[in-house]
């Protein structure tokens, strides 16, 4: 009995007082335990073997700064819109407009916004303008981008695709109708008339049966035609006479039209200072004046045109008179060097800046058709003088403009001969009669 009691006490002592090894083992275990917030996994083969679960590392961005979402909205400018109204429509106040206009000098261009153009606003989550894009044409955009507290400006230019096209027509009533039937725009027809306007009087010389052929550029953006480029080469047959012209860009980047052998298509003077009007009264030294009813020499040519039709300077020169001149009414007189002088009378008003002493260029608008002075209706009275002697402006021989310089003839031929060859190729390949509807596309 005593032995049993003693054995029981010893067992209790063992339980109550663990050995040093056990204590050490427990102490080691206590040190190796993970934090209570992490789940523990017990391995089945050892009651004290603890492992941590696999935890995937988070994908952290290179920068700890949070990227704020941006919103973009595009508005088409309507008639009557202002910058302030556009900013308000985008949810921005006048302060945002002031910041852009104050921080970027280039933003002054936004004062010239036009209906039909587009403005795109990019705004961050804090409501700040981060970027503004002004599409002022299909090929050009002005971009303002925020950089800290300022805006930087840049321009994006898109280059259209260019293809070569060919049109030909026969005139049966008018140049414009023939051009329209051939699929040409009115502006392209005007360009054609401008090229040959020194050799052909498109008011007096055009006859039914005249023909023309044109090689020109067409421009495309994203597969859509957006307009025409310049005429590259052309031929015009007028009353049995054949005229050819080719476009040449010289070494200084200036473009002009020449004959295939390098002579300028231009003359020192325009044959007519107004576009496509009729002659209401020709040059006539013995004409009876319609207002005074007396025989009085008509020293010029009268071109009937609607009031306000632009009048062009016939050639480069210096304005020697711009004002009221008796029966001529509002008049401009231009001196062209020592030899030539032109006079333009009955003007409704003068173009801005036209006054005595200013220099003008050929084709520059100097005034507008009117009926001031002794005139029965709106028209331009035009006189042409050579060494002080009045000449018929319709028939006077006009001096030629400068040809291609000899130093550039080789460059001229290298640039223009391929275009003339292409024009000739399509002229020769046309075996059907030209009706004004025959058109060919050239890629």
C-alpha cells in the first residue's frame, strides 16, 4: 500500500515538475510560434511541427501613387459658342479657362474658334483640366497639356494620302458646265482657267468644241476624300490652238506653271482683272457715251459684274492714285515700272490698305465692283497704258514673266517630264470622243 502511494506521488511529481529537457523544448517551441493573427497548420506526423500557409505577394505598382481616372469629352463648336460656354459645358469654371489662357501664350489661338471645329476636354478625378485638344482642321490639332501648374502647347499635323487623278472634257456651252460634267469642282475649274488665263480670254475666246485635259492631286484621310491638291499638268485646246502647262516647284520652294520647255505661263499682267464676267462695252475710240449722249472715246473695256465682285491688280506695281476721280467715280491707278499703267474705275469701295503710295502684287484685291461716277450700272471700267498711250486691254501684247533660270533647267526637266509623260499617256489612250463625261482615275 505504501509502495503504491509512493509510486503515485512520483508520477504526480513527474507531471507537475517537467524535466529540464521538456522545459527547454517548450521554451524553444514558444519562441518559434508565429503571431496569433496568422493561422497555424499542424502537420499530422508531428504534433508540434507548425508551418505557415503560402500567401501570394501583392502586385504593387512601381509607384505607390494612385492613378486617378480621367474623363474625356468632345464638343462640336456651334454658332454663337464662346470659350467660356464650352468650358461650362465641360463642367469647368472660368478659373480653369483663365489658368489655360494665362499660362500658355499659344492659347490665344483659341479666340479664333470656328463653328464646326471640335474641342476635346480631358479632366481628372479632382475636376482639373489636364488636356485640351482643339481640332481646327481635319489635318491639324492644337494640344494643350498640363505640366504641374502650367500648360505646354504642341501642334499635331496629319499627312493625307495623295493620289493622282485625270479628267477631260469637251465644252459645249460653258467651261464650268463642262468641268462639272467631268467631275471637277468649281475651284479646280477656276484653277485651270487661272493657268491658261494669259493665253485664253475665257470671256471672249471660248468656243463649243474646245477641249481640256487635267492631271491633278486628290487627297484622302482615313480612306475618305477630303479635297483636291494642285493641278500637276494640263492641256487646253482652244479654237485650234493647243496650250500645255506643267507645275514646277523651284529650289526655293515656290510653285508656278510653265510650258514644257520652261517658259512661264504667266504674263507680267492679267488679261482680265475680274473673274468670269461679260464685256458690256469694248474698247472703242468713237463710242457714244451712254450718260452724256455724246461721241466720246471709250478708252478702256467695261466688265459687267455684280456689285461687290473683287477687282484684282493686273500686275505688280505701286498705287499712284486711290480716290474719287470725276466721272470715273472711285478709282485706282497703278504704275507698273516705267512703261505700264493700269486704271480701275467706278469702284463701289476700296480694299483695306489700298491708298496712294502702297505696293501691290499681281492678283491682289484692290477694290470691288460698283457704279460710282458716270455709270448706268455696276461694272468695272479698265484702262491699260503703254508709255502713256492707251491700248485695248483685250488685244494688247502682254510682256512675258521670267522663264525657268538656266541654272535650274536640268532640275525642271527631271521634275516635270514624268508628269507630262503621264498626261500624254492618258491623252493617247483616250480613243473615244470626249463628251465631257469621260473621266479616268489614275493611282
